[in-house]
C-alpha cells in the first residue's frame, strides 16, 4: 500500500510538474528524481521533491511505518530500465550508513537553500521535517 501511495502521490501536481518527476520502485526503495539544472526552477523543483517525500513519509506513518532515506542533488541518469549516478550512490550511502534511525537526511546544499523544511539532530545531520507539510 505504501508503494501504491508513493506512485499516486504525484496526482496533486500540475500536469507540467508531474511530467518532470521520475519515480521508480525497486527492492524496498522508493526513488524520486527531478531535474535541478535549470536555475530558474531549481528551488521549486527541490521543494516539490521535499513535499512528495514528506507526504510519502506521512502516509507510511499512517500505516504504522517509519521510513529512512536521503535527499541529495548530484549527477543522475535514468530511463525505463536503469538508474545510476552519483546522486543515487550518495543517497544510498547516507541512508544505509548515516541515517540508521528513521529519518530522511538532506544534503547540506539543499538545507542551505531551503532551511525552513529541515531539523538538525544532535549528530549534526539535517533531516526533513516531515510534519512541516
């Protein structure tokens, strides 16, 4: 049900924005991606991903599940068959090695851009405040 909700979470987006969001589910992972190279749309696109991730976390919480993961900005490639790139490697590393507890870690550059959506834990890592949305 959580995966189904994650896929349908983009339904509230405008048609234009919905086309920009890439979602892929593999193993026990939900991957969301959006282009951020366009400086004019960078902040809006990152905010969209933050909203989507927070909504997915809140939906999972409604079912009694806590999620962990990471949101990063870096090189990334995807098509209908494969996903790869520095962003994926960094996100997996943060999720597996640093997050350890249920939380969505957020890369420092994203926190600096949109600090209002994040909290910082006593370990110094910033994470998405899913209750802000």
